[in-house]
C-alpha cells in the first residue's frame, strides 16, 4: 500500500533552517508529484509547494518563495522540504502529500517548533 | 493567493444533510475542475474525500458528494452521522500553477 513516512519532530531557533524528509513506498516514486502542506496551531491547512520527482520541477506558494526548497532523491524514493530563515510563525505540523490536482496519500506529519 | 472562503462552522442532526460552500475566483475554483475536499480529524492525517469536483476515491461513502457552480464549490454530506464530525477543507488548483486551501469548516453533529 502507498505509504509516506516523514522524519521526526525538530526544534529550531529563529533564523535557523530545517529540512524535513518524506520517504515513499508502495508506488513508483517518480510518477506522482509530492506536495507540502502545513498546519499551524489552531489554524487551517496551508499549501506550500509541489515538486515533481521525475523532472525536478517545483512550484511554490508566493508566501514561501525565496525561503523554501523542495528536492528529491529518486534512488531512495525520498522527498525533502527545506525551510530557511525560520520565525516563530513557522511553528506548525508539516505534511507531505502525494498527488496532482488532489492529494490522495499523506505523510504522518512532522512537528517543527521554532523557539528561542 | 488568498485562501478560499468557507463557513467557519456548520451543524446538523443525525440523518440530516448539510452543505459546505467553498468560494474562490475565476483564477481558481471557477477556472478549473480541480476542486478537492479533505476531512481532517484533529491529530490525524487529512483524508481525501472528493477530487475533481464530483469524484469519490475508492472506499469513500456515497453520502459525500461534490458540485460546483461558477466560483463556488460545495460539499454535501447526506445522512449525517456522528463519525462525520470533523474539520473539512476544500482545495483548488490555480492559474499560477499552484494550489490553495479553503479556510476550513468545523462540522458538528448535534
């Protein structure tokens, strides 16, 4: 069955960076986009960007452009999301999600806490 | 890109039908048939329940249905059950080759 397994929770100080991984199994990794979605405490879902593991093409929400990078390693079927210049407002649960036009499988989430 | 507009909360009694609206613009909801809906129980992973406006993934109850008119998409839950109490989010593809989520709706079963 399709599974997306994310890396564990992280704590960072303001101004630092964080890189979250998302390891896929149960399907051919290069045939589906990977999207990243976050949910801050008490807030709704927020789409951050997509990455195509086959072409390497990416698309980011304007809010995150210049501060986010989405990459992948096809040999390990793993996608990565790196967010830089972290601020307290970036404290959230971060999810990877598979799909084009709709997100049919999700990782379990990774809690990123930004605190001094 | 602004979030799509959803009502903050909708409630209904068991067995009733409720409808959640999702309003965007001609650059997202109105411009593409790529509206999807997600059920998200707090502390769990979001679950896709409708894709491409009207389609249900395998295993999703036919009590969930989707539609769209102009810039507004809708999710209808018929025969409301206690297990339907959750947060619901719409999402749409946009003209910027990106996606946007709705503001979210909390469904309460009375």
